[in-house]
C-alpha cells in the first residue's frame, strides 16, 4: 500500500480564512437590516411614571404585551 502524506494547513491560515469569510458574509447581510426610527426618545423605561405617547409606544406595549402571551 502506498502511504501518502498530505500537508496539514496552518491553523493560523485556516482561522484567517474563516474570519475573512465570516466578515464578507456579515457585510452582505447588513445591507438588508431593518432600522426603526422613533419620533422621539422615551422619558424612561417605567411607563407607570411617564405619560407621554413616546414613552408609552416605546416601553409599555412591547414589554407588557408579552406578559399575557
């Protein structure tokens, strides 16, 4: 039987190739991300203390809607 020896790739080279592939994929996927801009920043994250619509929209609906699901 013939015994062939194959050279193993350098682990550092392999890690660099994997990192390069991951970075190229992430930039391609980042072009399609969703960006949501609110009309203003909430006054706080406790809706029982604030009465503005911006605070209600940003905090209470996403937080307290999940309690009953």
